[in-house]
């Protein structure tokens, strides 16, 4: 039997849901994606920055996942495959928005009790992240906010691990400069 969901990590139920979803069962697809939806939405929000545009990116992600589910062969974990689709969808939305004015706020980057000093720090980080190139921002978000390994980020972004390290390093340097200046 094929390892649909990335080897031994998949449960029998997940494999069953995947088979049913690949056969066109929308309810199975929804159930299969439910454990990942919140993380996908968070990733989209952190890359795009605007809650409405993040929802658009999430919808693009879900649509693409549904349309291409038959191509998922299980060579990676389902979550990695979904992250890659969400990453690409969010970058697509971010690039379209780049030419438009506004949209720099990362409103829901961190949810916590409203401590004035923390809010000021979060706002500064949000503004700095918004100024990074989308590929750098995405790599940093995946590493710092989603605790992904360099290998997983490489798989999501479709690049080499060395490129991930470079993007994160350059992104962190740029963040440091932006935060120091501002």
C-alpha cells in the first residue's frame, strides 16, 4: 500500500479519508483538511498581512488542494504539501497586492493580552516584516512562527536548504536593521 500521508505518521483513518477524497468525496476532503486549516490560515495571514487577503489566499489554497489532490502521491507529508500550496497562494496574493497602496499591517500576527509595551513591539515587528521581500518573509514566518525545520521550509518553498538558510539569515539581518532604525 502507498504511504499517502508521508509514511508511518499517517493513521489508517487519514489514509482512508485521502482515498475517499481523491475519489471525489468532498466531506472526506473537508475532514482531512480540518486539522490543518488553522495552521494554513495562520501561514497565509502572516505572509499576506491582511485578514481579508489571507482568507482569499486560504480559499485559493483549499481550491488548489482539492483540484490537485489526485496528484498527491504521498512522497511527503500531507501537511508539507498543503503548506507549499498555502505558501504559493499567499505569495501570489502578496505579489498582486504589492503594487497597490496600503496593506502593510499584520493585524493578527500575535494574539496575546494587550500589554502596551508588547503591543508596541509586535507593531514594530509587523511593520518590519511587511517591508521584507515576500520570499524572505515567508521563510522567517515558517521558521519563527511555525517552528518548521530548514528541510520542511525547503520542501514548502521548493528550494534548497542552503537557500532557506540564506533567506532566513538575510531576512533576519533586514529585520534587525529595520527594527534598529525605527
